[in-house]
C-alpha cells in the first residue's frame, strides 16, 4: 500500500521534491503514519516529536479534506491517499 505525503511551506524545501512516498502493509491511522514519518526523517525530528505536535502546528489534509472533520489523528489512511501537511503561520 502506498501513501503520498506532500509538504507545503518552508518544510517542502527541506524534503526532496517536497513529498515522500510511504509504503505500509495495511490501512493505518493518521497518527501511525505521522509517527512513521518522524521516525524515518531526521529533519522532521528537529521540528516535531509526536503526531500531536504536527496536528497542533499544521493543517493536515487527506485527499484535500481536513482530518479534523474525519476523525483527527484517528482518521484511517488507505492505499493511494494523498496527505498534505501545511504548517500554520502565526505570530507570537
């Protein structure tokens, strides 16, 4: 099963091609997918420690739909899904 994860904003420039193709055995949750990304990418490890941090700091879309309306980090990710991580820009 293959899932495409696309990054937007400044992170896209640090990830080759701005996207990653992830191969997994079965349907997984958004949280499991994000954990896998953090584990496998040393640059992402410098930004986020957990899926909850990614969810807090970014808008996460699955097939152009905000996962906040489809179950949050518990949303199921299937073969062929396209995940987009859009970092939120905000002032302090």
